[in-house]
């Protein structure tokens, strides 16, 4: 009998290992309390999360494994934050959490409870665009526009951090944001223009 054959209990060794690996991965993503988490006794496995997104308090009931990206897009309707690779490799989902840029596709919504979340929709003040948004328009810092919101959110953080002193430094600190259209030159120009105006 091979190691993959079923034993008397009806489960193969390979099946057992696959189930164990799947359960371990789910626990690693969701955290140790997620498997038994039924905090309010409803038995649905969901948790209550209070988010402060773009200065609005949002109270949601979520699966503990749901990402911040899926929450802002699907539950809050803030679709400016884009789902590009969904693996933390392209930067299209960049948002700010307490002023720091994070990849929303790698951030669990429950982990930002009580923190300030800002999406691209929260940058403008009424009809007045944020200076970085205006600079991207003025310098044609986009083509298809899919990566633009993530580029702008990263650029705002880079400028706030004082990391935009030269074109080379800007390229380095913005390297986590991919533009598949290759509009890097105008993006750097837009960031430099805002940095020079400050």
C-alpha cells in the first residue's frame, strides 16, 4: 500500500497533510482567536470593527480575515483604491493609516480599528484637489490611470516624510508603486513640483 492510499479511517496521508496545511494557513492569516472567535455569541464567526475612514466613523461586522482593501472597496464603496496584484507587489492599493502608507491588500481591516485611514477620496477638500493630485494633472503623471491613486497616496507620504530631495531619491522611495504604462518621468516631475513649492 502506498503512502497516499487511504487508511482504515478513509483519509489518505496526503489528504491529512493538505487539510492540516490549509487549516494552519487560515489560522496564520486570521490570528489565533479567529478559529474560536465568536465574541458576541452569534456563532457566525464575524467580528465588530470600527474604522475611521476619511474622517468618518464606520461600524462594520466583518470576517476577521477580510482585508482593508476589500473593506473600503466592497463595503464602503470607496473604489478609488485599486486592486491590482492583490499580493502587495504593485502599490495600486496604497492608503494611509495614521499618516503612514500601507498596502491595503496586505492589511487586515480588524488590525486598523481605532486608527485613521485615508483613501484617495479623502485627500481633496471639497472641490479643491490636494496639491499632489493637482500636480499629477499638471504634469500628466498618468496614462491609463489604474495605478494613479496608489501613486498619489505614496507621493503624499513621501513628501511628508521629506524623502523627495532628488529625482533619484524619489524613484527609489516610489519603487514599490508600479506603473505598467511607464509614466515614471511625469510622476517624478509632479512630485518634484510639489516638493519645490513647499
